[in-house]
C-alpha cells in the first residue's frame, strides 16, 4: 500500500495522447452513472406525462378484456395461450414507446461524457479481482470512502426529493380510488411521470457534481511519472542507437541512388580532390543542367571513381565546383548566375565526346571565367 501511494504521488504529469488512446481501447473512459440515471428518469417522466392518458385507457381496456373470459376459454389451454400472447403483445405495444425512449436516453447519455467504447478486454475475466487481500484493500481505500460518502449523499438528496413529491401529490394519490378505472390508471401514470420529473431535478444536481469528479478521477488515474513519459517518447521515436542505424541506412540508400545517377552524368566538376559535382543536361527535356550528385572528401572520391569507371568526363574547375556544391541541391537546376560557366564546361564535354566518336582532334580545354 505504501508503495502504491508513493507511486501515485510520483505521477504528476498529464497523460499523453498515446496514454489516453490506449486507455480508451481498454474501455477506460470517464463514466457517470448519475448522469445516465438523470437522463433516463427525465425521459421516462416526460414520456409518462405526455402519454399517460392514452396509456391509461389502453391498459384499462387490457385489464377488462383479460378479466372478461368465458368459462370455455378458461378451460381450454390452447385458447388461454393465444389470449395470453395477444394480451402480452398489446401491453408491449402500449408501453413500448416509453421503453424505447428510455433505452435511447440510456444509450445516448454516455456520449455527453466519454462517448461509446467497445473493448473486448473490458469484459475479459480478471482473476486478480478474486484476490481477498486486494479486495479488502479496495474496500478500505480512500476511493471506497469517497464512493460511500457519495452514495449516502445521493440517498439523502433523492429521499428528500421523494418525500416532497409524495407529500405534494398525497391528495391526488388518495383520490385515485374514487375515480373510474380508465381515468384512475391514466391519472396514476401522469402522477408517476410528475414524480419522476421532480426526482430528476435532484439527480441533475448530483450529476452536475459527479461529472466533473469523474473527469478529474479519470485524469488522475491516467497521470504519468516523468520516467514513463520519457520511456514513451523513447518508444515512439526510437532509441538513439536505432535512429542512428536508420539514418545510416537512409544515407547508404540515398548514396547508392546518387551514384547510379552519377554513372549517367555528362560531366563531373571537381576541385580537384575535395569537391565533386556531377551534372547532367538534356536539351529536349530540361531548361537547364541539373545536379545529379555531389559530395566532399570521401564521397567526392567515390564520385570520381564511379565517373572514371563509367567514362564520365572529369573537369577541374575549383571555383565552379565549390559554387555548385554550395548553392545547388541534388536534383535541382543550376542557378542563372552559373549558366555561362556551366555552358562552357558542357560545350567542351560534348565537343570532346564527338571528337572521340569521330576520331578527331580533341578540343582545347576552355578557360572558365568564373569567380566566387
């Protein structure tokens, strides 16, 4: 018990969205029985008051027909079963509207507080509840004392309201015996509706206190310690080791795709060892050359290796290589201020490619007039 109290005091943090979602999946949502009871009684009271006369007439007719049987009917079991079924169906149809409205109120009331929740785990057997020690602990816990106090307070409020209602309708109740049967039944139903409506006022007061308490209690039960929040964040985001491994794999995959594009590049501009930028240009599909790969140091060396293995020309232009690496992302077009310099490089590359194909004299290296 001391350990549980200490753990409860440590739970000072508000529950996270994940904790609330998991609790809802387990059927742990705020509920107020008093709110549901108030909704049901109010609905039933209004329904009885509005339909009391009609119900009284139909119930009186059912009573008269049920007591007006011939001797032959009473002695024939088959006829009695048919009459019983017919009377039961008529009675159900008479009180059916009230039952339907109260059932609708009972189902709809939870929507005001926590909504509906269908959780299989909530109805699964929990054998830990059979532990006598745990049961005694729950009986003598602070929550049990609070629930007992609530029950006594509710009893006192409802009993007081009931006594007031009975005293207010005592004359009408005593006068029912002097009324005709149909009128008496209808009047009794109306009085019952008035009594339920009056008692609902007391239940509404109780529900107005119980609903905030249930919300507070639900939130308190789901509060978390700082360690639990840290652990949840670690589980959600992954441990640093796992995240590092994922980032490494992502880099390797991205680098593999980039090297495949480098193999199809038109030229690699280098600096001459620290920077390497691979360019590609197709005048039928592109407005301007695009950067298909870039890197520094080890990655730059790898780009040069791939370019050499795939006969991609390597062009040394240190200022241009640095500018391309700094200002252009992979997959983007080069900026306008680099058009002239890149055009000189690509013109040389295309001339060199044609000279090799046609076995002509290679062109002279151009002088790239570009400064950073």
